[in-house]
C-alpha cells in the first residue's frame, strides 16, 4: 500500500522557560535556564531543592475553576498546550470530520500529585476511607487525552502511550502511523507531566538520578559536561497537530514541516541504566532513518536525549558516532534539557517542537551550562555549546530514551525535502 504523507500544522507548549510556543522558542535560543528553588512544597529535607517548574501560570486563565479542580496538573497542562496547538492549526470545526480526528497522548507517570494527596490524606486519618470521587479519573494516565477529545468532540483513535521518558515520542510516532495508514486525517498528539511533587522528587532522589547542585540550580543541568551529576526534573506539556498532507493542503493550512519517520527499539539491558555502548540508541536511530527512507548524511542535527547523567550522555554520544560516522562531526547536536530540565513523558513532545522550530527559523538552540570537556566524549562532536547557532536545517532527529530500556526517535524534515 502507498503510505500517506503526514505534516505538522499546529504547535502548543507549556514549559519551564515559556508558557506558549513564542515564549518557549525565545527561551531556547537565548539559553534561558528554567531551574529554580522548588515552590510547591518545602524541599529542605530532600537531597535536591530545585526543579524546572512552570512559572507565572494560573490555570483559571485557561480552564474554568470548577473543571480545573477535577484535573491533576498534568491534565491541566495537556489541555492548555493542546488548545494552543488546535488554535494554531486554524480548523473550521463546521467542516472538520471529527470522526477522523483523534488524540494520542503520552505521559510517563500521569496524576502523581493526585495519588500522593489522596494517600497521604487517608494515612493521616483514622482508617475510614474518605477519598475524593474524582481521585481515579484525576490520577489515571490516559485521562488527559480523554479531556482533549471531549473538549473538541474528536471521535477518532484515542489512547495514551506510557513508555517512561519516551512516552510522548511514542505518541507522536503512533499518531503519525495512524494517519499514514489511513485510520485518521488529523491527530492531536504530544505529552504532559507534573511530577515535581514530594513523591516524584523523593523517588528520583532515592535512585540518585537527580542533580544535587543546590548551590547553583541554574547550571545544574549540564549535558556532556565532565561535572554533570544527574538530571533536573521538569514539568509541562507539548502538543502537535499532525495532519494528512492532502487534507492540510485542501483547507489551506500553514505547514511547519513533514514527519519523515519514526523508530523504536529496546536496550534489553537494565531497568534504569542505558546500554554502555549505546546499542539501543544506535538501533533506534537506524530504525528511524530506515523508516524515513533517508541516509545518515541527510541529517543536519539531532536533539539528543542528553539528560546530564554520567552514563546516559556518554552512551548516546557513542551511538551517534556509530550511526553517522564521519558525518557526525558536521552535524549540530544539542540537548534542550539543559534549559527545560527533563520533562519525563513530555520530553519528546517539547523536544520535537524544538526540532521543528529549528527547521522553521534556521537556528539550533544551544546546550547550555558547558564548562569542562569530558575526555570520554569525542571533542570533535558539535554539541552547540552555550550559544545558539544559525544553520539551514532540513532534517532533524529527536531522541528519547526511557527507564526500562524504551527508545524512540522521530525524524522531522522541511516540506519537500
């Protein structure tokens, strides 16, 4: 069968460095760090006192107060980002076939704060079960996609992908496939996360996964730097409107780029550590290129998973050299997690958006907070350290890797490339 072409016609973002697409992009190209002391609770007894929280956000500016109370923050973030993307796409809802418009969303954890609040309230009581009737529908990881579909009446495919930090990239790939296989014409996709909570921070601290650079939070996320000591937890959402090419052309939509392909793989190595030689990362990029029908030399850049962990950054760098060979030294590599922190299940969405905007604007956002070269990482690789670089970008890949060894990679390309 002939696969249909899929394009991006709408974008939305709610991130620690900007509460909409314009603010997010400006934060990226100006190298803004979203890390700051935690405000949601007193972190003084925790090993890590900071995170990349959403700032200057009032949910009641976007969602009715009564309705917002029925949603965990991760679902609120999803609705806000999705609405920006839907409005950006400029649909005529009277003409749109809503039976062929769906939602595939990603979240690694879902309503963690809701779960935490309800369990702590029960533990503080006398054993009598007094739970909020919205406890379950606020907590479950699929509810964000449900809220989005209900708001717009989209009756097409609707589900949520859960693959830890690869969740929203998997969601994008699934949405891409549903359209190109003919099951839908329009899909809202992306991901959201709100794990900056007592349980979230406590759990990641117990794993020794987070940076503990409490004296200087803004420089704590430092991918590829010799002194990196773990990732910085972030929160937020990213949303994309994927659309069948002819459908978009017929309605005169503005097209950002084309989705070229998607790849998936498993490390099959360890529940949290990457394969030391980057085997899964290598395979996922090769699978993505194969799906897109492109050669390694066609790629201009990779938005790396780049979490700022000692093992992860090194393994991914090795994988890039294995996939791209000498061409790796001509590409722009970057990790926008140096600015946004790690949004877990939402990371793939906001990082794919960064890749799309780098194609649109011809600018590669930097990897900030680089101070000391790591002798174990090839110095000839261009990680776009500290300052954004201007460059024509035709093809960009975005990597996301999750606990459990889940790897996902999406490739976006300039329309017509």
